[in-house]
């Protein structure tokens, strides 16, 4: 699989300012302000940058943080993780494996069965709803 590579200018013109800040500059949207933190619509959350399907609404849960939170990715290799030592703490950054978009961070305080909390930015995601399903 070849990665999606675009120049800064190409990403800038393809994304909103907030989407660009979050995905390409590792920014964070303010809690409780994003499009999806409280969304319960059934569907698949894809990468806003490249369209790769990343998380299913079935594993989305209310973490109380104000960011969309999931307990496992659609496929283990759809995301990448790396250590993030910014802000004087050690966190694990979550990225789209397909285009290196910054998605958010993963913390080991999620629910069963994985115990993981993928705490993501709405601005990194594009929800593709399933028509025939309510959750
Ligand atoms: Fe991507």
C-alpha cells in the first residue's frame, strides 16, 4: 500500500483551517466543540484527509472528555502510533497509517474489551453514515 503524500499547499487547499491545523500540524480542537463528540449515528469514521476507513461507530463510546472516543480501530494496521513528548508529558499519538494525519491520542483507560481509549479530534474524521441502522 502506498501512502498518500501531498504538499503543505495541497493539504491546505483540500482542508478547512481547523482540519489542517489538527491533521497536519498536530493541533487539538477544543473539547465539546467538534462535530462528533456527542454523535450516535451509525456508520464508519474515515480519515478527513485521505478517506481511509478508521473507526466504526459500534466501538464509539461516551468518554466524558468532549472528544469522539473509540475503544478499537477498524483494523490494527489502519492507524499508526508514536510517542508524543510535547506538553511536558508522555502520550501516545494516533495517526492515519495511510496519510500520516494526526488523529489524536490513545490512553490505557478505555472500556472492555480492549481497555484502550482512542481520543480523537472530530476535525480529523468524516462520518460516513449507514442508512439502514440506528444505534
Ligand atoms: Fe488519512
